[in-house]
């Protein structure tokens, strides 16, 4: 076989091959077949080959690489159980007569280096490395790559998503047993079957960060063997459960989801297409209106975010295919709406990504639009600075749900921090939950909820200032609240205030040392200190049962809130001591 390439046939005149195999006829499938003399399928689930077949193939194709011979043998023995015995053997003999076409991994060291050199001259080319097995008498241009393999830990660099190394050309290395979670794309020009093919698929399809799928670019059609590999190594080979799907199927899925999204948004009272085609100022207004419509109920919000997530993930999986462009404008709108809704409802959102998405939608930088604010309700982020009377004047029917949701999330964040500092505020949390539940169940409309949230926020602001009126720090106030009980005199209250100050001061100065919670002795020392001070300073009418209860409450609070050496939930929240 001369000038061997990946598209060549391993073929020789059939008469010569059959002579080497001691066959008498060119139409060799007329021969009897059996384990000891000929080749073919003797049983429905068994393929038998002459032991001397491989030797004959090697002799007749001396210039073919060993991999080509192996692939030929694989093709001859592949599963033909669906065929008749005569038909299967006839096909095997015909392959030998006419030649077996095989695709061989021709990514030799020379080709790997040549590919590297062609890629490096491209503009904006990232860092690339060549990883190949060693061989004797390597050319001079192999040396830089061999040197880099010795001097750098290329495996670790490639596994690091922040490392500049973004592309690796591999030749007979890293083909199996090498796991890179952040790997997004594999380009295959090497025949893979069975376990090797399964490993390649799994390697590209690992979930990592925002990556939810991988892309496999198949240059030689290896996925014709995927179903067979799944039948051997996976639980199922059903078409519906194939781990690899053509992009055309993804495009069909995305079309279906986009239609469902369009219909859903129309039922909400806005048109995605209208947002995408409006001028800049109209787009800003329509975005606000759309978000307000979506936030009008929890069911709507969850439905929209679910559909949006599916659409964005599939769109990302289709890229960089040019067919994705038909969805681009709608996806931009969906991305802006979903990011803004998630931001309003308190989820972590990349602000810069949101600004970029808005900029893409408006076809100009975000700075050139006065600013992206939803009708004056951006100011609802800091509860203590809200002018509640003024905010009512900027709220209207087009942004009431946005304003209510933002106020709700602001209260929620504030309440979480306040309860974390002082568990005596749990009653506020219960009231807040009841308000939201009643609204979600339809017992209140959005106007009623907004008014009640404003009143609730005012109460929270007053609660936050209570420490000042009691002349106690936030930390002292918490202990003070834990020690209170009904029917105290003014003198009792003042005494408990002082006790809270004394106890906290002594604990912080002397007892709350580094890792105090990890050692039995230091834990016991803290508990004894609490018991001693409470025993000495609690009012006389605190009976033994109440005394024991208060000691337990205070110790539990100290244990949960103070880590030692000045570190506590208060320092984490930036509360002044």
C-alpha cells in the first residue's frame, strides 16, 4: 500500500491474499467455514478468524501502520448477529476481496507540530502546547515542545481555567485517563471505539461552573460506533437517552422553548419580539413593564426563569454554530429580563454581565443610556435610607410589582442580618413570612402588600435603633433581650442592662480565646462565668428554673456567635462593638 494516508484502503489483489490463506477460489465465501480452517461466523454470536489472517494482512500491507491492521481486524469481526450466517460470511469475504477502508489516526508528531505552527501564526491565538509520546531521532523542530513537556506541568496548567494555556494538540498521550472538568471542546481525528470513545465523551461533558455541556467535533465519523459503545458500557443505548446529540436536535429544542416563551410572555401581557425591535428608550420602558408583569405572581416568576434557563443553556450549547444567530435577539431580551429579575429577587447576579447584556440589546454602551434604572425604585436597596413618603410618589401601576419585590427583598436581607445578631427578633421574621404567604395565596393584592411592607420596614428601622435608646451596643442588646422576662421593674431592667455589659466585657477580655469552642476546658470556663455573673446579678425573683433557662440561652448564643480572638458574627456583619 503506497503513500498511506487516513483515506487509503488496505487492499491487495484478492487472489494474492487468498493464495496466502490457502484458499482455492476468489469467491471464497463458498468455502466451508470453521474454527480450524477458514474464517467467518460459525455461530450467531461468534466470529472466528484464521490465526494467520493478521500475518497475511501485515505481509501484504507492509507500509501500513499497526493501527490500520488492528482496525481492519475489528471491522472483520464486528457484530453481524442481525444477518444470516451466509450473508455475514459473504460480507466478510467481500471485505477481504475488495479491501477494508480504515481511517487511521494520522496525527503523527510531525503533523502535530505542523498544526501547532499553523495555529500560532493566527491573530489572537491563545497559548498552545503539543503533547506527544517520545520517539527516536526526532526532528529539530520537536525540541521546543519536548523541552516544554519536561519543564512545565502541562497537565495542571491545562486543568486550570485561569491559565493562559487554552489548546493542547495531543498525539498518543492524554487519550484516556485524563480528566479536565473545564474542557469545552474536543476535536477528534482519531478513530475511537468502545471504552476509549466513552471516555472521550465523558471528558468533554463534565459539568464545571457555567459549563453544562461539551462540544465534540468529529472529523472522521467516530460516532457511528457510539451506540455500540453504549450497549457495551452504558445502561442504555436508546436514542432518547444518548449522551451526545447532533446540534440540529438542539436547534429544534430551542425553537420549541422559544415558542413556549413567546406564548407565555404574551399571556403575561408583553411581547419579547417588541422589546427586541424597539428603539433604545422604548426598550428601557418595555423591559421595566415586562419585569413588572412577570413579578406579578410567584408562579409567573418561577415559570419564566425556568424557561429562560433552559433557553440560555441550549443557546450556549449551540454556539458557535451560525444557526444560533436566528435566536440571538430573543436570547438577548431573555437574558436581560432573567438577570434583572434575579437581581431584584436577591439572587447573586454578575452586574457587569447584566450591563453587557443590556448594552448588546440597546446596541450601544450602557453608559450612553442615561442609566438602567427601573422608574426610581433602585433606591429601595438600603432600608435605613428609604424616604417612604417620597417613594410612594414614584411608584405607579407600571412598576408596582417591581417596587414591591425590591422592597420585599431589601426587608428580607435586613431581617436575616438582624435575626442572625439577635434571635429575639424571630417574631419579626414570622410576621414577615405571614405577610408574604398571604399575598402569594391571594389574600392581599399588590397595593395592600406594598403598604404593609412599608409599615413593617418602618418598624424594623425602629428596632434597629432600639439599642441606642437603651444605651446598649448591638451585642449587649442581644444578651439584654435574652435575660428579660415579663413584669420587671424599672430598677430590674437597669440592673439587667448593666449585667449584660459586665458579662460581655468579661467574656471578651478573658474567656473567648482562640478556638475556645474546640476545648472542653475553655467551654466549661465560659459557662461557669455566665452562671456566676447571672447568679450574682439577676433580680431575686428569677427562680431556679428561670435562672437555668437564662444561663442556657446566653451560653448557646455565645457559642453560636463568638469564635474567639475578637471574631464573631458581629464583626462579620461590620457591627461596631
